[in-house]
C-alpha cells in the first residue's frame, strides 16, 4: 500500500512538472508575439487616421500623406494572385487526392513540396525573368504572377488534406446513384468541404499579403495611384520597406503605421481561419 502511494505521488509530481514546463514554453513562444504587437501599437498607433487610408504619399519633407496607393495596390495584387493561384492550387490538390499512385502524382507531389520550400526571393527572380523582362517593365501582372506561385502549394496541400478526410462511403453513395466521379467530386465532395478549402485559401492569402521580396523584382512600386495593370504598382510591404529606410521622420512614422495595419490584417485573416477550423471540427 505504501509503495502504491509512493508511485501515485511520483506520477503527480511528474504530471505537474510536465504541465509547468509546457506552460513555461508556451509563455516563451507567445512573449515575442506580444512584444511585437505592443511595440507596433506604441510606434504606429499615433499615425492612424482617415488620411492614412485615403491620401497618397507626399514628397520628402512635407507633413501628412498616407498609403492609399499601397493599400489599394496590395488588394489588386492579391486579387490577381488569387485569380491564378487558387484555381491552380485547387486543381493540384484535387489531383493529389484523387490520383493515389502513379508517376504523374509522384511528380506533382514532389513539385508541390519543392515549391513550398523555394525562397520567395527566388520566385521573384523567376517572375522577373519570365514576365518583367519580356514585358520590358515592372507591372501588376508580374507581381500577381509571383504571388500566385507562392499561393499554389499552400492551397494545393490544404485541399489535398481536407479531401483525404472525406469518408469513402460518401464517394460510394454518389457513384451508386449513377453519377460520374467528376460530378460526385464537384457537386457533393467539394461543396461539403468548402469550409476547409476556404481555410487553406485564407492561409495562403495571409502568407502572400506580407511578401516583399518577390514584389521588389516584379511590381516594384510607385508614389501615385493605380495607373494600369501594365504599370508598376505600390504595395504595402514594399512601401513599408521604402519608408522605414528613409531619413524622413514623417515617412518613418508612416512605415510604423503601415506595419501595424499589415500585421493586423494578417492577424485577422488567421483569426478567421481559426474560426473556420473550429467550426469545421
């Protein structure tokens, strides 16, 4: 009886020790994020105003101005990237889920894995070579193309994983009704997992919304509003980089405010993603 009591005491000590270690490690993981948010809030909150979202940048030395061109440009680039990256990513995810074995699916899976690990600056150089050079200039098309390449593996992997979770009897029920497999997939399976697919799309959007390196080689930037998809276009990450390295105090303040807005947008997208995951579970 005494030995049993000692074992029970050791288990309790080990249990509380493990919980304590996990709590400490969780705190250490959250602390940098807390300090980043706090520092951005302190440095950037002072520049938040209606003018920041509605006015164009002003020249160096002039007070005021905003980042309306960069915010609008980021939305345009994200729209272009989504129009290319989401359909291709969905198609790749469906192919990886449906084609279980074979040379094609192995090559496709290897390509998606390699594309996931390619640095974004290399993707920017590739887009520069295949889009910017032939077009003889930076453009929104080139920036959207580069960001779409970043989106494709994220959407493909998330789509594959969610489709693999669908029970096989759902497919069998559709096939038993005489529907072809492609119609079962489009009308039964994908509508049933749209929350999971949307989660992957939001994760990909959150990832590319903060990319800077590919845009430096493709979309570049400008200090004006939108002038066409064949022209250089401003984006929030590149504008933040430009303003943060400036010697002008007004521009540096705008950089901190832009960083705060960008982090908040990324945080909001991740929050919506978590909500969709919780709802799906």
